[in-house]
C-alpha cells in the first residue's frame, strides 16, 4: 500500500510493508519538509557526504537504516 502523507501541506511519499508491519518514508521528502530546502536531494546528498567526511559513519548508517525507499 503506497500513500502520500501530508505534513504542513507538503507531500511525503510512504510505503507500507505488510510483512514487517512498518511504514517507510522517503528521506528526501522528509528532509525537504523539515529543512524547507528548495532542493532537498542536494541537501541530503551533502549531509551524507559531510557525515562520512567527519567520520560519523554510525550517524549516516542510522539515518540510512531508517530504510528510505527510492522512488522513480
């Protein structure tokens, strides 16, 4: 079941996993809503790069374990 969630009138793409009984949300959409960035894809890419450069692999992995799903 795929759905579009709204947060402050902004769309966040989501997918329900029946097997795990969990919702998965698009990290890029969440970043866009929380940061009000005009280009959340770039914001997310730069954030991941900086976390890795700072040696914060754990922080990056924890974010990625949020299980972002890729949308077309």
